[in-house]
């Protein structure tokens, strides 16, 4: 049986996991920097046919844009390592029979994150850009800052990636005894309100269109989380 850690030991363990994650992000970001030109082209693809050119307004802005892209790429690449560090930190609180599933945890959470990122990139961003720029009409000509555009795209991509972790989070919180499917179902109305608040925070623009486009999948994921919690909370039948 593992010896319980003191509060100071827990904090030291947490600090260790955070440092390891930051080191991995730093290395991945440095390795990604030479590829930022190609990554910028990828980030501009959802705006194809909608935004012709991106502009910048200060001498250092272009460099900062590439730095930001490199860091975001490093964060994305490091996600499996970050997830492993999270698992390593919480594993002492998990039953022994579930600790060996670290590989499944990392793989499924990474796939969920990637699915959320792809959803934002292919499904959410193109119609959102088209809708928002349609308000310009003939009287206004859009001059889009590269910084604002990158912020818009990356915040939606990373936000969706994190939101798509809901079912996996539901599974492990259920296994830890923190939540249950019955509790999630009972708090459904409150959850919908919170979902719309979170969607409004994640989306970088204040319009309702983006908020609803993100809130819809979040509500679906919450419903999925209830069923995941139900399955995770089922007691195995004991053979007599």
C-alpha cells in the first residue's frame, strides 16, 4: 500500500510535473519555430476566399506572431506528455486496477483533443469568418490584423480541443467517486447555463453566432459525458 503524501510532498510533486510539462513545451516550441512559415499558411487556410491578406502594424509584430505560432504548436505537440504528467499526479488517488491504463488515458485524451481541434479548424472557423465579415457590406473594407486573426483561430482551436475532453474527464471523475451520472443529469439545466458562459469566454468575439456554434457540441458532449459516467459507475457483477 502506498504511503499517503503530505501537503508539501503533493505540492513538490505538482511542481515537478508542471516543470516537466513546461520543458517539453519549450523544446517542442523551439523545434517548431523553423516551421512557423508553413504553419501560418495552414492557419490561414480556413480564411481562403474570405480574407485575402493579413497585415501587421508594428516592426516587432511579425516576429511575435511567429513566436506565438511556435508556442501553440509546441503546446499541441506536447499534449500527450502533459496528459501523462496529469495522470502521474492523480494516479495515487486512483484504484490500483485503473493505474495500468495510463496508455489508454493518454491515447484517448489526445484523440479527443485532436478531434476538438479539427472540429474547430474545419467546421467552426470557416462559417464563423464568413458570417462575421458579411456585416462589412459595400461600405467597409476589412483590414485584418495578423495578430487578431491568429488569436481568433488559435483560441477557438485550443478551446475546442480542451472542451472535447469532457467525456474523458467524466469517466475519471466518476471512477474517483467525485461525480455520478445521476448527479450530472440532475444538474443538466445548470450545466447548459455554464456551457453557454464557457462558450462565450472561449470564443474570441462577442457575437452569439460563434457562441452557439461552440455551445451546441458542448451540450452534446455533456450528454455523452452522462452516459460515459453511467457506464463508468456501473458495478461489475460478482459471480457466486
